[in-house]
C-alpha cells in the first residue's frame, strides 16, 4: 500500500479517536490540512519545481515499525556510531524514531533538560511545539501526525555549555522500506550558548524516507551553533524542515554538510524577531553518482539593526544534481539591515547540474543587501601553477578544492567534528578525482 493510501486510512482512524490534549488538537489541525491539500504537485508548486515528488511518495513504507528487538543491539555498537567519544559526552539516541534513554548519555547533566518530547506535559511545550511553521507544508504535517517521539533540549538562562550535544538518529533497516519522522525542539535561554550536532546512521542498507522537523528558539543574547551532517544515505530520501526564531542580540550559526544521499531536500527558515540579531547559514554539498541535494533557505528580517550571511558551496561529480534557492526578506519600515548571500559551485563533470536562484525581497530603504552565484570548474592556470611546483595533478586538484571550501571549514568550533568532516571530504574527493 502506497504512502497516500496509508495516510487516508490514518485520517479516518483519527476522527474516531478522543482528542483532549495539546498534541491531539494540533494533530487535528494538520489532519484537516492534509485532508484538504494532500501532497504538493511539482508541476504548479515553485518549492517543488524540478523535483519528481512521486518517486518519494509512491512507496510502501512501514510507518509504525514495532518488531525491532532493540535489546539485541549491543551498547558498544551504538557507541561506535556516535561522533563524541568522551565519557561525559551529551548524547540523545533515537532508534527507528523512538527514544532509548539507556543508550543515551544524559545522567551526568545538571541544570539543563535533555529528554524526549513524549515525556513532557502540555504546559511545558505548548508555547513552542508546532509554533514556527507559519505556512503548513505536507511533509511538516506528516511529521506532526506520524511522530513517534522527538528530542527535547532546554538550556536555561546564563549557561555556557562547553560540551556539544549530539542527537543521533539510527535506522535499523529491519523493514525493507521505512519512514522515520524525526523531531527536535530546542530552546536556548537568555545569555546561554550551546553547540548541537545532528546526524543519521543506518545499521544496514535499506530504502528509507527520513522526514525531519526541527524547531529552535534562541532567547535574548543567546547563541547556538547547529551542525547537520547528512552522509551514508545512499538509498535514503531526506526532507528536512528546520525553523529558527531569534530574539534580540541572539546569534545563530547553522552548518549543513550533505556528503552522500540519494535525495536530500533541506528547508531552512530563520525569523529574525529582535534587533541586533546575527544569522549565519553555511552549507557544503559533495555529491556523486545520481545523488541530489536541494537547499531552500529563508531569512526573514522582522526587526531593524540586524545582520545575516549565507554561504553555500557545492562540488558535484558524475551525474549528481543540486539546487540552491535562497531568499532574504526585509519587511516594510525595517532599517539598518546588512544581508548577504553567496552560492558557489564547482562541477567536476559535464553531466553534473546545478540550478541556482538567489532572491532578495526588499520593502524598505536604508539597507545593504547583495547576492551572487558562480558556477565553474577547477581553474586550469591554478592547476598548472601547482603542477609546475612539482605537485601531482590529483593532489593539486585536492588542494584547490579544499581551498575552495576553507572559509566554511575554518569556523567549525567542535574539533572532533572538524576532523571528521575533513576526513570524509578527503575520502570522497580522492575517489572521484
């Protein structure tokens, strides 16, 4: 049975259930939306232009896998899948969408709340959960309807957290086709700082659809560095909807590393809802074969005196394909905004393809904005110069490509992650140069 038909059956089942909680009332709204709108059409929807959505939704996914014997998965095996290896690392682990506290590392944490959404009461989340999507989307709706559980990170006021927090989603592959609806709710209190790493692992190869939603709130004078790593997703479809709401004097930095995935669509939206906010979006995509990545970004400046910067770089090999669709909105009467957007691409094959569509919507004066896009290959004069100094051609290409990506790699603040990113990129480039 295909995904469309399964959702229809769930809608009918939902209307017969009792609805007496915040979560249930929110699901009611989303069921009504999906019942009316359904899935988007790539023909008349700008968001899905150049994308074949049918390849994603015309699959017989298992939506509620309950047959996994988690006890058979060794603790040491799970530990090997994490980035952070220190004994007191902060790690939340989800397996096939469900939270497993005995695999996670949160017991030594004081003052902060690291847990799962289903353990919370309505009054703890109803002011935040499901509040940041100002325009419903079919896949955001499905995530809300089909959610098994999700990560909850609450950082109180006046706390500088030195150790990063890792959120690891594991797919067991016990079902040949599975849909996982991952969710994150992150709240950073005033004058606090946190680093978050989110990534996915599969225990064995299988067809999977990861439908992820993250909602992040940064309060006054707070800071967050959010790292998303998308790798080893050969037979996986990924649709990631991430929303940020920034209060005054807050700083958000988001890194998206897309290294290997059958289909990856990242929708990243930041709402600058206070003066003197700083928003930084960085992305690196390194794809080969027939892999695909689509980065849709939005920074909506709702208050004056703010700064935003977007920089996305793609290296595409063989028949891989990329899309960059970035948008900056500066609303009426908003002043003193500095907003910049760049997208640079290197195509290492005549069959690789990129669509770039940088956009500015400015309804005010007294702002400084710019956007730019470049598409090309390795520059022959630069390559010749390095070879003339005795550097082999393959190594020279590697040096030039790392130089191309350097300005995104340098600011990474987690040493273990920076080292891992370098090694992954070196391995990938070594294979395709």
